[in-house]
C-alpha cells in the first residue's frame, strides 16, 4: 500500500476513535517502513516501542533556549495547558526553540500544543537535531501548522538537541507553545 494511503487511513482511524492527535504523515509512515524493512512476523511490544517511542520523561530536566521570549520557556514544560511559552511578537521566519535533553536519545516525534491559544500555532516549521549542539543535521521535518495541535513526525534519529524553527509569517499572532512533548527514549550507554 502506498504511503499517502496508509497515512490517510491511519489518521482517519486515529481521529475517529477518540484520539485527537495530529495527522499521521507520509514521512512518519516512511520512517516506520525504513525501520521495519521486509518484516513479515508479528511485532512484540518492545519492538513497537522502538518504532513509536513513549513520551520522554522528566521534562523538568530539559534545558530550553529560544530566539524570542526565553524567560517564558518554563510554561511549555510545566504540565499546565493554560500556561505557555510565547514569542511576544508576531510570527516571522527564523524564530526558534531549542531543547537539550539530559542524554542522547532516539526520537521520532515532537508535539506542540497551542490549543489554549488556538490561533498561535506555527505557520511553518523545520526541525533539526544535533548530538553536541554545534553541528546540526539537515532538516528532519519541514511543514506547516494547520491547527493548534502540531504533530511533527520524522524518521527515528539519535539526538541530544532538537531545534524547532518557525518558518512562517503571520501578523498579529504570537508563536505560542502551551506544552511541548518529545517522543523517544534515552540511548543505553
């Protein structure tokens, strides 16, 4: 089955059975196909967790920096959907938020929740990763936000740093993140 069809069917199933998650993109399907190869056997729970890692724990241990409004970053990792990080000015290309995880981790998805400021989702985004915070990957994902829950999937990658760059432009609306979630798990060392 072709990736656009798989992503459309998966998104339909996800959203029509009570999960209000974002769409399952063809890039996400491509990542799973890349990771799974020509597999024919059923998956174990541990193997499925490798493909779709759980939420990263201990967000309080994350170090966040931003191009704008850095003093408000705690609002996007405090577990309170009403508090937020915001840029304090209209969205313009080049605004960014960077997350430093406590350890190198395998990650494949970021979720930006701006539902309490429903028009403040990123009009465009790009995600990059780094092990050392100096040398950055090519973009893992490039896209545009369409609604207040922006779900960004990309092929599984090892990273200690993730940078989300806002690439769109909209006058009169901040870029807000009420909660940021990263899906992954630390790499055993």
